[in-house]
C-alpha cells in the first residue's frame, strides 16, 4: 500500500536546479520506443529554447548566439535543460569540400558551456529560404546553381518559397543534382565526429523546415507521400553520413514544412523507419499568429489558433502511433505569448518536450510576465518509471504528477519553477518519499515500491492541483510504455 509523505518541505528561495547547475553530470540520451531515456533508464522531459545565428561569421563572442556562461546560468535557473543551437551548412563548409574547423571549435565551446550548466544541446542544421541567394540562409551559395530570374520579384519570408527559382534550387537538393546532399553529409559528418564523447549532445537535426520544391502543391490537402518518400531517402542518406562518424548520437528528422500548414507527414510509411535513435522534430506554429507577425494580418485571427493546433497535435498522435519513435517539438511560439499555452498544455498531455523560439544571450531575462508564466514550468525532468498523469497550473504555479515506478538506480527529478514558486513551496508525496533537501530547486523522489507515486508541489496553504483518476489509454502507446498521459483542466 502506498505510504504518505507529509507536506511541509518549504523552500526558502535559494536552491539550485538539477544537472550540472545542481552538480550532476549529464548522461547521454537515447530513443527507447516513443520516449527519450537517460543512462539510468529514466524517462526524460526536455524544455528549452532556440538560439540560432543565421548570418556569417557565426557564433562570435558577445553576439548573443555564442551563449555565454551567464546566459547558460540564466537558462538553467529557469529550469531549461536544452538549447536547440543553430548551425549552418554555410558555416560548416563555406568553401566547397572544405570543413571550417574554426567554426567547429566555436560550436564546441557553446556546447561545453551549456553542458557545464546541465543543459543538453540539439545541433540544428538551420535554413530559411534555402540560401543567401534569395535573402535567406543555410546552404552556401556555391552549393546551389539555381538563381533568381532578372525580373523575378522576391516577396521575402515566407512567401519567397513560392519563387520558381527557389523551387528549382530545392529540386537540386532533393535530386542531389550537383552533389549537394553529398557535401551536406560530409559537413554534418564532421560536426558529428567533433561531438563524439559528448553526452550533452541531445542530437543532430538534419535540416530545419525543408521545403519540397516544385512538388509543393502535391502536399495539399493531405500531405505528399511521393515527395516524403524521396525526402526520407535523403534523410536516411544524411543519417548514414552522420552515423559513419558518430554511431551513438541521436538524429532528428523534421517533416517537410507544409506540416506547419497542418499537412500530415508520410515519413515512416514507405518504408518504415528502422534506424535506431531517430527522433521526430515537428514545429507547432499557429498560422494566423504567423500571418499577423510577418504579413500584418489582423491579430484577432489568433482566436482560431486552438482549432488549428489541435490538428497539428492530431498529426503528431498519428505519426507516433505509426512509428513508435519519440517526438520533440523543436519550434513554437515566435514571440507571441498569447498562443504559448496551446503548445505547452498539449505537450504536457503527451509528455513531449519542446524548444521555444527564440532566445538570444544578449536579451537579458525575457522570461517574465506572460512569457515566463507559460514557459518556466514545474515539470519532471527525469522520471524513474513511466509517466501517467501531470498537471501544471500556470496561473497559480500548482503542480501534480503521477508515475508508475520502474527499475532504476536514480531518483525522479522535478524542477520547481523559480517564477511560479520563487520563495516557498510545499511537497506531498504518496507511494514514495522526498530525498532532496528542503528548499531544493529540484525535488528528488524515490518510490517505496511498485505502486504508482503521486507528487504534489504547490503554494503553502494551497490544496494543490488535482489529477484525473484512472489509467491513461486514449492516446497511442509505445514499446517504452509511454502513452499519452492524462492532464487536468489547469493550464
């Protein structure tokens, strides 16, 4: 029978988060079924930010993209345990066939700085608009032969993806017409090799927001299986190039960017995804919010964001059911705090991690007010078992969590939001006991047996958040035993 641990572990403000900011070394993460697990076999949940430098000379000291020790400490203090760090094909190989080792040195420095604060780095091969040829970024100019027509208008992001010349450039990529995929594989392989032995490297994301090129219209209204089959061959080719130089690093596959317009991905259908350690990396943007930001459309259109994002998450559920690999949302938000909850609550329901867009180290501390209320959350960073139900109320800071214990030598670790509960909090545990010191910014819990463990963390005197009863099961399961978990109505 589950034992009860009384409330009353009260924080006095200070405390330190888990990981190296709290002192422990990071262990390498790997995909296990639909979950990410650490070296102790614990189910890991990651919350973090994007930091992406799109312009040469890339990652220079003081530019806010080469994250400093102070910036890393700020992120760790707010409980962020991952950064999606933009890297550029143009930076990796500015000259055809020649990898820039000085750029690799700078990437390595940022990775190690973040690791010293307990933060994992996802290395994101970033592009927007293919290349500087179209006032975009990503692919070096030498790698693409297509060029805009003399009188071809360039409407800028995001409409420049409709330009015939840019679509011709993307066709060169997917057809490997002039060996561009081979060169990209060499560049990513060099990046992977440099990261050998670094447990703090969450993975390498092969390509940000890939555009289908001239077949893009075939992706509407229900995705494009023919293009996705070709795209999957390209992803596998790049994965093999990475794995030839680093056999253990996880590789993140992003759906083609019509996903952002709610088109489903057909990756893993023909053929199935059989390579180990692959992670699905979709984005979750609200189209009306994006149109308001970039094209000046009425902000009132954001009222339909919830409906649209329900469709995106339904596509995630379908993909997970089909492939049984982990998902991590690698972009959302884009500076619009009104739509954050649409992502954070849906991610909590599925125990899916995320990277918010965007953070720059020279921004000071942007995680205040509405932004911080949604992003700086109390959440289980590592669970010694299988998650079953979770609630975080962003209005009050109250948190509740239930998991079923597994066999592991390490405890469950729950970060307590320094914004929601800055001065004091209470902890109640049934089925286990708290092993962290009073006032710790990370609460550690050990199970008493095999019965479910329930943890409540809340304001002093509060009755706390309520968890739903019963077992989860309405979502898709996985080989890792990680179902869609239950959440209450609190945000």
